[in-house]
């Protein structure tokens, strides 16, 4: 029997107790949020990478895999507007993996940790019968008042996305077709960058009212914001990305540009919303931030819950592909 | 190439940064300890169960497996003297597992959580190519001053253990030999109980100077205390357990009583030390605690680092079996 990730999250949520003391947010956001006193909050999240599901040892290296294991978790902290502090690693190692691989994996996690000021503080090591499994738990910190949840979007909000959704999915397709030449798309897939500075900056503006990282596809992750906020959305596909190289490579590979953009996973961009009356203030603040301003696109608006669609430049509805990337489908 | 767990912990520790601000204890104890302000500390630990390594779906049920996944983590909090608060679950589900199994697994984790006042606050769900993997992260709390580490044992200390080491290993042997009839040994293996009340009580006495839970075998875990504390030990094997039924079943199965006791894993007893000058005070306090006093045995003493041995009632050295249960050997 097949289990969809959404089903599973329903099962898990039902099993959960009512909200405990000190818990500001439990299941259903990028990270759980726990009150830490003195106006601070802890952010805690866990994400595992499974061989044959999230990575293929024929495509990646221990160095890139170590970085990615940590970076996908750092991205969850970015999506809440927090600062990451500590991480733990639970690893299952099959007989096919040697000590050199493991050393390189941990060295690259430590290196990646140093880049972001995050320390490895514990974990668990085990053998695994078949597949390599790397499960990371990340602990971050934020001011209680400035944590950004998935649930704050309101009808009329503008939707923004950072970076180029679809790049990672294009890179994965290239790897699957054994295209070996260096490519920024492949690089984006194997070694994604968590948007920690941007996430913190967005939270600090005080006017970003919902946020998520694009891990499973633009539409699927936007749909998560919509579900949590009880709203709908219209995405203007032509506003998302205009990258000549992307269009050229996708075209040559006979891949649908729209499908890559709307349902490609693992970009770890940030997708967020800003209320109507704060929009011009936000655009003004953004203009002053030279490191971010050229990488953020306004791609649509939040509507009431009855509308969920993407349109092209002429306002025609673009067929929504299956809802992004579900690890169970 | 084979990797020993000890090797791996060395690799991991080397990759770690120097101690971060607010970190009271990183890699190398049952849980990491982070300062939480106002004299409190957070305890964080992660432990994964891998199909074919830690459990066999032919032996266990989703209900028992769910409980065990959480309980082995609760045991890490018990071993630090803390109170568990929250947990996260990262799960990898192969195609062979159906939705009913997953529902039952999560329901039993939630039930077990309720028993201990612990709430599920997040996690990650994925498919897995081959094996079922359940990785749990536990978050607990304690007074900063009363956390008990592995590193506090001193020469001359008395060594104590709670419960009956070896019961779980005997149960596992029974399962492997397809012995189906109900048995407390099998029950102990499939559904172990974390010693949370005992761990907290021991920490609150203020005179227990080192502690660990017996997850990988009495001698291996005692050796971890010895390594962290830079000391040695003499274990008096005949003082450990005198259980007629245990001796009878082990005898019938032609298993070495000593080997089961010294190197059997997964009992989740607590192993701890008390300084020479606090010994009688401790025994007096213990006598007043009717719920614990009959389940705690004084089994030896801490020596300087040059001695590491087990002896029988006549003082003869008992051969130490290979150092307990290493998931890599």
C-alpha cells in the first residue's frame, strides 16, 4: 500500500499530544519552536537523507554528501528566520562504505558547520544492512517575536521567491542522463546553499508574514503555506525565472521549463509572503540590500482558499503538474 | 573495510569544533548538554534503530517497535538524570511496510510519550529503498548543577547497577532460536523500560558522580565511564544478579551466564558510581526508597586506570568477553 507524505503527516499529528508548556510550534512547520526564556526561542528540526531515495553514490562524493546532509537542515532554520547553533548526526553505514568515505563525510560536515558557526554536539553510529542513511538534527535560535511561520499568509499578500527554482531538478536530470561536464545546475543539486543570511534578514524586517524553504517543489511548498494559512494562490509563471542557460539546457533535454520550475525539488530557495500594505516598504528595504535584491522575484499573490493556480504572461491558466516532489510517490 | 564504533567516535570528535558558547557537554556522553539560563540545561540525544541491525520484523510488532524507538532515547535522558520533554522522529519506510503498520508505530510512540509526559514535536518522513529506519531525537531538561556525566568516576568509588543485565540478551537469543512461549526475557528485549525515575532520583541525591545506561553491554558501557573518567575497574561478577529463572534458562540453552551478564546489550539499566566517603550515606538514602532499593546492586569498585577486570566470588579473574556489543563488529 502506498502512503503519501501528507497522509503520514496527518497520522503523526493525530498521535501527538495537545500543545505542551513552552512549545510555540510543534509538527507542521520547518522546525519546532520552543520557548527559551528572556524572549528567545529554540528551533529544532530533523531531516534524513536515504541512499537510493535522496542521493546516489554514483553521482555524488562523500564531501558533497556531508555538506548537503547538513545544509538541507540549515535550510529549515533559514526558513524560520533563525540562527543555527548545534547539530547531531545519526548515521547508518553499510559494509560497502569504507573508513575513508566516513572520514571525508564527517570532515565535510564539520567544515560546513564551521562556515555557518554550527557545532556537531552528538549523534549515533550504527551499521546498516543495505543503505547509507544520514539523519541530522539541527538546533537553532531566534528572538521569539521574529520567528516566521508557514501560517501567517493572508489574501492579498505578495508571494516572493529567492533564487532560481528548477535549477536543482535540471541538475538531477543531467546526472540521471550521465551528463558529466561541469554545470552549475548539477552543482546546485549536489551542493545546495542554505539561505541563512537572507532568512534572518527577512525575519528581522518584521513584515514577512509567512515563509518556507523550497525543498519539495515550488507549488508543493507554496501549497503547504496555503494549507497552514487557509488561503489560496495565483502564481505568475513568467515572473519566476528568466535564465537563458536554464531555458537552453532544458530545451535541449526536451524537458518542460514550467514543470521544472513548478515541481522541481531541492533548490532550498526561500518562498515567502508580504502583506499588501507592507509591499512597497518591503521593496524599498530590499533595494538597499545589494547582496539580496537581484535574487528575489515577486511571483504572484495570495488569494482566498478557493483559488490555486498558475498563469502565464497572458493570464492563461498553466496546468499545475502533480504537486511537486513527494518522497512517497 | 570494517569500522569500529570507537574509531568512528574518534573520527567524529576530531571533526568537531572547539566547545561552543553555552555548550556544557558535546560528543561522548549519553546526551549533549546546553545551558538554558536560570540554572537550567537542555539535554539532547539521538538514537536510530535500523531493520536487520537493531530489530527483526519477524520478532517484533509495530507497537513494541514504536515504544522501543522512543524508550532507548528516553534512557539516554535517564542516564544524565534529566526529565524528557520533547521528541522528533525521522523515519524511512520501505515499500513492504503498509499504512496500518505506520499508524500503529506512531500511535505506540505517542502512547509511550504520554506515559512519560513527552511530546512529539516534529520529524521527517521518507521512503527507504530497503530497510525500515526509525531515528529519534530526544530533548530533556535538568538543573545545570545536577546533570551526571560519564567523566566523574574516581578511584575507590563503588560501582552500582540497576536491574538485571543480561536479561535482554537472553531474550534475544530465545527469539533467534524461535522460542515462541511468553517470557519476561523476550519482553525485556522487545519492550525495555527506561529508568527515568531512578535516573532523576540518583542525580538529585547529589552524590552519584558518574552514570551511563547499559545499552551495549555492562563491560563496554563501564569501560566508557572508565575512559571518560581516566580510571579502571574491578567487577565482582557474582554480586550482579542471582535470578534462578535466568540461570535455568541460560543453562538449558547452553549459554554462558557470565557472557550474557557482562556483554549482553540493550538492558537499559543504569550503571553508576558513588565516592567512597558517600557510600554509606547513599546506601542509607537508597534503603528509604522502596521502589528502587531492591533492584540496585553494588557490583565492584573503580580503580586506577591500569586495572580492568572481572572476578568471581573467590577473587579469580573471569575472562572478559569481547568488549560488549559493538554495532560494527
